[in-house]
């Protein structure tokens, strides 16, 4: 007796259909969508609530802050039925039900196609730039670990009746714990006019805040300043000095929220000054002070910080003050443009240089 091959044919047909569906319906992929609309395909590796770790086949592993992008999952496209082969004859009923083929569309002009190619090229360039910045940021984060900060610089070169040149470099680094916050900063500033040095200054400082409660805190703020070119009076010769300023205080938060904080406090300030050129001497003084600190996070990535200190002399009742103000705007997730203003007037030691400086800084955040 002859056996029918119909079941075998049906099984082969089902296997072929499943393979065709798998080919025309690829697996879904994650899409990293930046705030400016740029999109990048790949898959999400991890999300800890602050940083998205995204793997791209083209750009590798990227680390993006949660506020700068989001991840979407592409839906499965609908499977497309395979066209019948040329050897397969259509039935008369299928021929009757098949609609007439629509007329062929006119060929598209070259202009829209060229525009699409240019837009795709610009998109790829932006994504490549983001990837490069992300790789640099990733290396910095790996090097500094839980520490975060900013590397900023500012320069000026003026040619005219008199040539002027100035360079400023600044490094900030900080870390937060549950009830403690530590910030450190180092700055180098150099200025010259007609090849003559006007300023050659190195500053470093640290700030430690320890919260005693939701309102009260302790403060330690040591500062070190090395001035290698200073004239107390125009007729004096250049001198060099080293200043150590140690500030210990306590304060209270008047406002403390996610949008910012405002605090007020009192502190004691110990000054030690050493001259590094003739005449050599050492002076030491102590002065109380009142300080105010403010941090405000505004819309559009704008951040404002201010710290002002009012000193009171215990000997002659004279007063001096300092102020440090900064207004910063985040251009991207890693680049910040900041306007910085420093003022220092009539510090307890008159040999320390008074100043009022405005500067524009471009910084790289990590």
C-alpha cells in the first residue's frame, strides 16, 4: 500500500513559514533618545536611577545621566508575507480576487534624497561627538571614582597699544556622603602686560560641611595662597608671600530643598602670613566673621552660587569682606559655561592683595 506524503509536506511548509517570519521580523531593540531628539539603537545594560549604561553596536558602551536621555523599546514590525514563487501557479479564484496593481509612482527627485543623506550625516556626527565625550567622561569617572568635579579654563590675548595676556586654569572636585560634603579647588592665574608680569598666583582651598541635624551644621574651610608677584605700594619692589587661612564655624540652614539652600553662620579665622622674599617675617592674626552661603538651581540648567564673608577686626574695629559669586549654565551633560566674580577688600592682613575679578570659564564636568 502506498503512503501519502501530505503530512510531511505540511510539516515542511510550516517550518519554512516560521523561518520566513523570523527573517522578516527581527528582534526588538532599545533606542536611546536624547533630549534634543538624537536617537541611538542598541540595548540597555543597566539603570541605577542616576546613570543609563547603554551598549551601542557602533559606539560601544555609553554612560548618560538619566536627566539627559531616556530609553525606548522599538516594537516588533508586522511580519511581511512572502511573495509566491514564480513556479507556483495562482488559482483562478485568487486571480479574480487580486486587485489590479497600482500605477508606478514617478521617480523621486534628487533633492529630497540629498537632504535626507545630509541629515543622516549630521545626525551620525552628533552621535559620534556625544560618544567621544562620553568615553572621555567615562575614563574620568573611572579615575576619580565617587568624586565629581569640573576642569575649567579661561584665557585672554589682547594686541593693541599695549599687549596683554592672561591665563586661568581651575580644578574642582567634591564628594557627598549622608551627612558630610567635601569640596576642594585649585586655581592658577597669570597676567602680563607688555611682557611684564602683573599676577602670578596659586590658590587652593577646601570646604567641609558636617550636618548636625536637618538645620544645623559645622564648617571647616582651610585656604592656601601663594603669590609670587606682589607690590604693596607702587614704589615697592616685588615680594612673594604664602598665606594660610583657617576658618572654623557653625551655621543654620534658612532654606534647604531640592531647588537650593540658603545658610547663615559665624566663624573664627586664623591668618598666618610668611614672606618668601626680603624682608622675611611671619605674622599671625585671629578675626571673627559672619558668613552667608547660597545655592540655587534654576530652570534650563542654570545654577547660581554665592559665598560672602564679613570680617571684624578685634584690634581697630575695622572691617573687611570677601565675596565669591558664580552663575553657570550647562550647555551639554558635560560642558558648562560660567560667569565668575571674586572680590576681596581689606582683609585682616593688609599685605594680602585686594582684588575684584570677573572672568568667563568654560568647564568640563565629570
